[in-house]
C-alpha cells in the first residue's frame, strides 16, 4: 500500500517555480484539488504537477518554503523531476539577482555534467 509523503525543497518564489516548470515543459495546474487516494489526504494546492510517474503537488509551508507532497510509490520519479525543477529554479533566481545588481548575462554553457556555467558582466 502506498503512503502520503512530503519532500522538503528550497523553493520559495512561486513565479520562479512556474518559470522552471515551463522551461522543462512540465504540465501543471494552479490552485487545483490534490487527493491522495490511500491516505484520504485532500486539499487545494497552489501547484499540481502532472507527469507520468511523477504526479505531485507543491504547497507553501509556514516558513515560506514549498514542499512537494505525493505518493511514495512515485518517489523516484518525483525526486528526479524535483532535481530538474530545482536546477531551473536556481538558474532563474541567479538571473534575477544578477540583473538586480546591474549585471548582464554575457555567456552561458551547459557542460556534459549538466552544470550550467554563466558569465556575467557589469557595463559602466
């Protein structure tokens, strides 16, 4: 029998989360009902991600950090999807901070290890 589980993330800004989901072309719905059949958990969630093998919801905790909630039988798919979302989230967070500090993105490379390397410069 499956269990209802929560996965803590470091995601805080719903706008950046949606940008990350859009970048990855992941289907999601906003403010939708999420129900876990086996635990009787049900509630309206800010984001519900609908991927084969990774159906989960993101909800904001008391500390402003989002957590993923889902079924433990899909945990491998959820964690894999969350890793990709967190990388794209971090990418957009860095770009936002770089631009607010007066820098501009000059170059971006993705290595074989899927690490994103960015070069930024401030023009004076």
